[in-house]
C-alpha cells in the first residue's frame, strides 16, 4: 500500500485559506507581543472577508475597562474574559446580518515576550472560540505556549505562526483534535516553542477526554510533560508547581501496589519534616513516562486512562494537592530540570533501590559530555533529594542505601551524595512489602489469580473489579 504524504500549507497559505472562505468570520484580540496573528491575515490579502475587528488592549487600564480586572494579565483568567467579551459582541452585532451563513470565531491571546526588562522565555495563553457550523453553540480550544527564541522579534514571529496554525486547524479540522494538535507548530523548528497544555470543550468535543489530549502533546513532541489534577482536568504546570515544594514518584502504576503507595507515604513523611519544606505548599506528583506507558511498542489509551483513574483512587489518601504527570523524561536529571523551571523550593524524589542502582549505570549518560557527573550536577542542583525505599535481596537480605554497592569507581561518588544527604534511605519501611511488584500483580489480575487483591490497596481492588480494568479476569471462586 502506497501512502500519499499530505502537502502542508505554509503560514501565509493558511491565512489566505481562511480569508478567502466567506463562511468564516471573526475577531482578533491580542495583548502583548504585538498583533502578530492578526498581522498575517492583513498582509496576505482578503482580510475584509475574515476580520470583523482587530484590537490590542495593551494598556492595563484600557484592558481592565474592556475585560474587567484580573490578578494577572498573562493568564487563563484574562484569556477567558477576552473570549467571553468579544464573542458576545460578535454575536450581538452580527448574528442577524451574517449568522445564517458564517461560522463565527474569536481568537485571543495574552503573551509576555522577551524584552529589555524581561530577559527570559516568552510565554502566554492563546484560545479560539468558534462555531462548528453556522448557528451552532461555540467550542473552545485553549493552549499555553512557551517561546524559546533568544530575541523579542523571533518570539513575536513564533506567536504569529502558532496563532495562525490554531485558527486554521480549528476551522478546517474541527472534528479531528489529534490533527489540530499536530498542526500547531507547522512552520516552526521544534526547539523554538512548546505547547504545555491544550484543552478542548464545546458541543463538537463532548467525547474528547482532555487527558488523552495531554498525552498526545507529549507523544507528538509538542510538550515535555502534561499534568492532570484530581478531577482529571488538564492543568498547566505554573498552576500547580510554581513556587511549591514538590515530591514525585515515577512508576508504571499498573497497578498501584501497597509498596508503591507506602514508598511515597514514607518519603513524604520525611520530606515534610525537612526544615525548609512548607507543608502547605507541597505538591505531590505521580509521574509516568512514555516508556512506562508503552506495551508491545504502542501506548494503549484505555490502559493509560485506567492507570490515571487508579492513581485517582489513592491520591486523596496522600494529599489534596496531588497530580498525575505524563512526560518524555527518560532520565531523572531531565525531570529535575523541568521542575526547576517552576520552583526553587525543595524537591523530593521517591524511588526504590533498584532504580537508584540504575542511576549509577554510566551507559545512560553517554550523550552528555560530562557523563554521569554532568547528569548528577544537573539533577542535584538547588535542593533536590532522593528518598530511597529498600528492596529484598536474592539471598533474603534487605538492600538499603546503607549497604548498597555500586561499581567500585563510582562508590566514592555514591558515598559523597549519601553523606551530604542528597540520597536518603526511607525510614519505617515494611518488610512484607519489599517483594510486591506491579508486574506480578498485573499477571495475576489477567490470569484470574485472586491473590493479587492482597497486593494492592482496597480502593484499587474495588475499582479494578468494578470496571474490569487492566485486563481483569475474575477467579473461579468469585
């Protein structure tokens, strides 16, 4: 079978395609970084067929007068005010004249780009409210973009390109969210930007699970990580990580076992006693990497959602402020670097002895000039500590931080990190949990061996059985 590759339109062609379609008509409202999106539609010609209004309420007083006061001007809250206000006006003023044949839309963005006084990554919110067909109730697509170019002009250029991509994709591929996401960075080199969050809502997206959209962002390389809160809603990292102490546990969580849960509970108990950790600001993260999610080379969406729901069943036992994160961070130093974008407060990482031993395998750092020393320098930057749960040894012994042996030439490095508190053994572990493994519980779940029920928390047992998760097969005795 021959696959025909789709020819992608460039940015100008996308703007023209919208301009020359008489059934698409809307408003552009932009704050910060110029009016880079609207500019494209004016410069390619035919804008009179598309643009009902274009404005930039750049002054804060003017912005407040139009959209109401907001605590932060580069925020979801401000974007929502912009979409609400402008779409209401569009409907009020044009529904009689053009509502029967035109699909109305409002594009809005609020962006902070690099400037003389702001020498850092650009970032901000973009959204489009649009009709899937004339006269229908509108949909919303909201995204967060981060801009990595080193100068203001380049960041503004990126804003314009992403905005045109969003408008074109929403209007042309309305019923294909995956294609919409895949179009957002057309015309941009991958390193220039990141789409850290995307949320779909409205009548055309009633069947869309935004957790899968978050997963898709990571799979397509548009984001390094996506986060979901206790209610299963996608959130941006700034909302839950900014200025917080963070404790994170990585795993497959397929399923959560007593060991998985107790490891994090024990690590939290030690972490929150650290003198510089403020308990009211601790965020708990369950992290799954793309590699954790792969089964036979592919990621099963239902399996992914099962795991997220299982984590939801136990998360509230740990903290009201727990979140699930899916990431592309194979190495822990990359995870640490990502978290350090958002906080300078302490970070704790809970792991078992087998994972700690893997950290000291030099083959994982061959792509770094400084090898394992560079990776550890990045990982233990600021105030990051590893909290390590023991494991059962093959000879019946218990392997802990205190008696773990690594390669001889790395033992000095291991001892240094242990002695200065960067690597800490977890106190209060349970001997009966040391030989409980997720992979064994999963095998028993799938073959109908009811003994798996003793390996996982009761809430998880009930959820798996009620919903038939993870290939659950009832035992003969049930």
